[in-house]
């Protein structure tokens, strides 16, 4: 035994030494190169860990974040579709820096007459355009929707100097705001509310001509503090329209005055419910607080229709308070039907709420609150427990937009109340998605202005899981489908995008203003990447623990992409640098196939290739220890007598080895494979992935093996693997369940499957 080990070691050293000398002696020396290995560490891409953000992905000991508290008085002028507001902001500087000035966001200025936003995009004449958009561009005067700032004053009422640069306002405070100090100031403003059905504003009104009423969904309606942190300093990147928001947490006290016949709900807890509710509404509300199986109607359709016909000349003020939220939104109209249901989340009750005009029924009454309740439970299970007292879904014709505790959602049936499945599933999906934004980014508060995928991609991933669970819980709602028809999340559905024109694709790690296709880039691709990571790369147990760790670490904080990437590795012990690099930092795609296959048999003699290898290195057979040789069936000089025999029949040295080193019982338990194959798998695509292979044998059996992604670590183009079997190999399929978003499955099989052309498929469909 020791003699054999010694000879093998000597031979190995001899082969390496002679081979190296021969290659370096005859081959022209190549120039060096930098490390291009797909598995190298992400040190070049990542910033250096520090005391604010640790290498583990957790907040560091010196992590800080600012706080902005608001007291607001808002009046909605329904006659002129205008908002008037005054706010007092208390800004607390928790940073170690003294701040020379403050930055405030004026997002409505994106709709000012002099806005630069419409001028930033080229593209030429579109093939088609919606009537409202066309009219807004070419037939009417530009809508003036920007903020009119009436004053900015300090706590004593003295005017503060300010400078407005498009959607950002710098407040020039007289003395720097010291670290750990705070400042109080007030702003008074007004602006014209846009019709969001015409220009796709993120908030605004929809006008209903038949009853001469508006339904309002209002957000970005007040000057909001920008984020100051250890990564960006002031995040004062302009709001152009696509990149969303970066906002600090704070406490809100908001009083909203609207026509007395309006129904209103908003971020926060209503403080004067008995003043604004009728006696009957209070009874229904108390019932809803105990109804866990179905919604209770607070304002009926008949009551909403009656309110549409008369317009109150008096007003009513709704008063709310919200703790530790990053933004604020409200919805109001005399058209709203209102329902509520209690949802058990952990140890507490949360109210699932829906507001919708009669135009939303019967679809909304049937499914909206059901979708809200399901989203709260599903997201709480997969990320973090929902901390707020309610979640509201508001019907808005063309909207899908989110704010703390409230969101706007589309999905409208035909006038006769009928609707297609596409409308139903679209509505359920957008409600799940927008309610899900309460978790990302309203609680796990990423910088949307910089990294759109951190909220949209993570939310779409959780949305996919919630949708699939919805289909399992409510099979009658998705019948005759066997599973919920999710639009995004499944690997195969991202293939058209990832295999598309590279000149129109940007990496996920791009600012949302700079990508060509925001939907696939920020929503679908990261959601699919996370789904594959959970199901195929990490496994559910490791992934779920790591994802929950990230959610808990960064709830009510401001994470960066690196914090997410590092936490997922830190909490799982899975090296994922190769995965983040391929899926998030490049526009590479997945393409893995079977390049070729060779059949071998065990032999007692060296093959022609082996003899040539020995001759090139001046090695004789006498120099070799006893060896087991594999002979290529297709090679010149192959001995056909080797076929179909057990290895010990063809190799004397193997038989002797077993006799000398194994007991009789061990020899009896040996199953000698009769077939040996060298399978070459290639990887035309740039992203390494686990090599998932299904082998089929002549005896009808199949074997599935998943090789780890590290199989590509030394050769990014192809890898050769040896397969031994008792039965003859008849078929190979790579990624048989389409788990990896492989963009070209024509090379995934051996023998190669015949791919029918579109014309052949058309002929088959139209036969006869």
C-alpha cells in the first residue's frame, strides 16, 4: 500500500515537473493579466467597512440617522383642485457633523411650468401615445403644478433665506446646526393638484364627469426633508420622475381639512374619529375591529352614491398622528366606499382597509381587502413583523404607488361590472405589491433615489411568494388556473429581457434614472435573481434566515446594497460574491449546455494518447506503478473486447488492489460500473450557476446531480466531468426544470433535441 502511494506521488511530481519544463521551454511567453475570475472577492466594488457600517452587513457602533418631525395643517380646495399647507419641521441632527445648511425636497416642482424633466429624454416620435399624454404635450398649455412657497421662517417667526434648484430647496440657516442639536422652522405653501389620469403623476385626482366629482390620492404634497447620512452626505439628487425617494424617519401630526361630505383616510392613527364618523359608522367600525374573516363595510355603496349627488359647502378636519414613519399620504373623496377587516399579525391586530368608488365594484369589494390582509401576513412571515396599526388600499384608475400605511392601486371593471381575469389578477398583484412596500422601503428604508431595485426588486420578490401563497389559500379565486399567474419572479419570464439587445440593458446596480427598461431592470430581474438564490443556490432554510436577518438588522434604518449583500453572506456562510457580481453588477446572462460526450472503458494497457503523453515526457512503462487506464471508445486502436466488462475483468492491477486492500465483505459490496463517460459542459453565458443535470440510463432510471457553481471557478468556459454507471447513458438534460433563467435551451440536451421552427409549429396547429 505504501509502495503504491509512493509511486503515485513520484509519478505526479514527475508529470508536473516535466510538463511544466516542456511547456515553458517551447511556448512563447504570454503577457500577464488582472484577476478576471468570476469568483474573486467584491473588494473592488465594495466600499471599505467602517464604524458606521460593519463588514458583516450590520449597522456599526457609530451608525446614526437624522430625524424630522412634522406638524402640518392642510386644506384641500375641492372647487379649484388646490392644496394649501403650513408645516413646522423639527429637524434633529444626530450626525457627528455640523450642518451649514438644510436641504428640503420639492417633488411637485417636477410638474412646474419651467421643469427640466420633460426635456431630458430623447427618442423621437412614438408609434402611439395615450390621448391625455399627447394633448398634454402638444395641444394645451403646460400644467403648472409646482410648489408656490409663501414663506420659510425660523421658530421666532423670522424669515429664513432659501434657494430653490429645481426640485430641491436649500435653507440657508444663519449658524451651523451643531452635532446632536436640533432646529425648528416652518414653511407655508400651495400648489395645483394634477389630474393623475392624464399625466401619470404619482399623486393627484381623477375626475368623474358623470357625477362631477373628484377622487384624490395625495402624496409628495409637502416640502420634505432630504436624507443626510454617512454614505451620501446630503442626498439631494434631483427628482426627475423615475428615481423615487430618500427620506428620514420622524413623527407626524397632521390635520387635514376637506369638504364635510368627504371620506378620508391617511397615514397614522385617526385622533378624532367620533367627530368625523357618524354614529352608524362608529358601530360598523367597532364591528370591523373584531372581524377577522371578512371585511365590514363602513361606508356603503348606496351611501357613497347618495353623497355624490350633493356637495357640502362646509368643511371637516380629520386629525392624525403617526410615529416613526418616513413619509405621509392621504386619500379623500365623497365617492368612496370604505371597508375594514382585522388581521392578526403576531400578537397584535392590524386593520386592513380599502377605499374605492362605485366604479371599482364588484371587483374591489370582493378582493381588495382580502389582498391587503394576505400581503400583511405573508410579508410579516418572510421578512419582519408589520409594526403599524393599519394598511390602506385606495382605488385609483392608473395608479400603483406606495406610502406608509396607504397606497393607490389600479384595476377597474367594465361599466357593466364585468372584468377579465387579467384585470382581476392585475389588481390583486398591484395591491400585494404596494402594500408590500410598507416593508421595503417604508420600514427597511433604502435610498430609492439611488438604488431603485432595493425596494422594487425585494418587494417584487416577496410579492411573487405572496401571490403563489394566495393561489394556495384561495384556489377558487384563481380557478381554472392551478397556480397564481405571477407576472414576474419565475426564472423563465426574465429570459426575453436578459437575452435582449445589450445596448438597451443596464446592470441592476444602476441609478433608476439611467436604465433603459425600468420594469425588467429594477423589478423583474432582481426579483428573479432572489427567487433563484432561494430555490436553487442557497436553499430556503439558509436564504430565509439570512433575509430575515437583513430585515431585522435594517428595519427603521437606511441600508445600502452592500449591507444587503454582506448580510446575506454573513448569516448563511454561503460565498455569494460571484452571484452578486454576475446578476447585479453586469448585464451577463445564463447559458449552460452540453458540448460533447465520450465513452470510456477500463483497460489494463495504456491508450495511444497515454503512450504519446509518456513519450513526450520520456517516461517508459517500467517507470510507472500499477495503474488503471481508461480507453476512449472512439480513439484509434481501441480494443472492442473491453466493452461490457466489469473494471476488474479488464484491469489486473485493480483486481490485485482490491484483493490486497479490501476484506471479502467489502469486495462483495462493491458494484463495478461498466460504463464511463467524459461529459463536457460549456458555458457560453457569462454568469456562473450551479450545474443542474439529469442523466437518463438505458434501464429507465434517472439520476439528478447539482454540481456547485464553483465547478466553473478554474475554467469559466467549459468543464469536463466523469460519469460512471452500471447502465448505458442514453440522455443528458441541463437545467431540466428551467431553474436558472438559461436564455438558450437548444444546447441543454444530449442527444440534441430537434427544435421546430415557428413555421413548423404553425403548420402543426393548422393541419386540416
